[in-house]
């Protein structure tokens, strides 16, 4: 399951964050960051899913 979340996070960061954390403030923040630019959303998604 972890590999699927990683793939989802790389392809569509809000989807990967929502799969692991549900629809929360973290997912909303990631969605905003992804809309502002793909790279900030990707970095945030990888951070919240794997660095904590």
C-alpha cells in the first residue's frame, strides 16, 4: 500500500496526501500549493507523507 501512496503523491500530490491523511487541512494546503505550482505541492506531499 505504501508504494501506491508514493506513486499517487508523485503523480498528483493532493491525492497522495488525501489517501494517507483523509480530507483535512493538510490536504487543503497541499491542494493550494499544487495549484500555485506543481513542485511546491510535490515537496509538501512527500514531506507530510514520509518525513513525519
